[in-house]
């Protein structure tokens, strides 16, 4: 793949992640991460793959999430089968039980690894969204 094809594939993965979250599609989200994935969020312990699965399952029971990544503004660096991206993300979370939606925005820093199948998957992710405001 060329550098531009790799960057497009990573942008596509980011868009697919946001879509899977909005559609509560756990299988797609899990396929977009490696087995050794680690998520970092402010004030929380690092989250591994199975903890993500549990949190996602709890989330989809209680809220609706709309994520809007700035895909065109992503800064993507590719080095062989590893890539880094950083950019901005806006998230809206609406409780299914009613009440106002909460908004957050901020930067994300993600590391991707290309699998043997050629697909780029997240293996490290730092989500630096600001505190939710409603």
C-alpha cells in the first residue's frame, strides 16, 4: 500500500469506529482493535480489551452515543506496519432514560498496527476529552 492508501485506511477505521459506537455494534468495534489494546482516559486506570467489552455492553444499555471525529484533520504518521494519529473528537451522550444530552470534545492520540490481513487496528488509544457538560 502507498502512504496515502494507508492514511485513507486509517481514516476509514476511525469513521467505522464512530459508526459502530453509534449503532451499538460491539462486534465491529472489537474487530477494530488488537488483542493487546490499551485505552487511556483521564482519571481512570488503563483499560484492556475485555474491560472495554464490558463497558461497551453497559454503555449501550444506558445511553446513545454520537461521536464526530475530525477525520480530515487527523494527523497520521505511518512507519511500516505501525501508525500514529491524533486529532479532535466531539461526543454527545444521551441517556436512554431521558434527560439532557452531555457533550465532550478534545483530542485523541491513537496507535494502529496493521494485521496480517492488512487491516489497521487500534492497539493504544489516549482519549483526552474535556469533562462532560450538559
